[in-house]
C-alpha cells in the first residue's frame, strides 16, 4: 500500500479518506481532525520518539 498524500509505504495502520483514498495513519488522523490533506512539510518529518526517565520509586 502507498499513502496518496505522503507516498509512504509503511504505517502501523492504514485509513481511508472521504473519497476512499488510502492514507497512512498520520495523514488519516490529520485529515480527520483538520478536514484537509496533511501538508507535505509535515509528511516528510520523522516520527516522534519518547524518552523514558530512569526514575525509580
């Protein structure tokens, strides 16, 4: 599968747009919340990573 917005081939979840187009998870969520395609400047950014603290109780 290929996202019709950002052309990525990897996604944890594939979604459908209003017209049935295939969207990656990031583009699909952006479209759902903003009602417009995800900007290319965001589409090429890498995924966020989280940092775990080494805090112990």
